[in-house]
C-alpha cells in the first residue's frame, strides 16, 4: 500500500465520520492517529509540529488542541 502525503492523510482524516464526536466536532486524537498511520509518521521529521500547523490552519482549531492537551 502506498503511503499518503501528510496533507492527503490529514484531508481524509478530518472528514472521516469515525473521527467526529457526537456533536459533530472533530476528535483530534483520532485524526492524529489516522494521519500518523496513513502518512507513516515515523518517517516524518517534526511530525507533531507539522500536524499542529495543519490543524491550526483550520478556523478555530488551535484552541481546541490546547483544550484537549495536544499542544505541549
């Protein structure tokens, strides 16, 4: 199976219904896991920084990361 780019994996994960909470918000832990697996996160330098940057580009997402403890 071909590894996706990180952006392709992210775009796929944020619309995956399995990655949404009951209220329709994004479950960032699930998105992170999917992106890491689909894009082979082990081989991406500064994976977490890149993931956080991608997420922050979505409106209002940065504060959700902080609330969920994903930003350190």
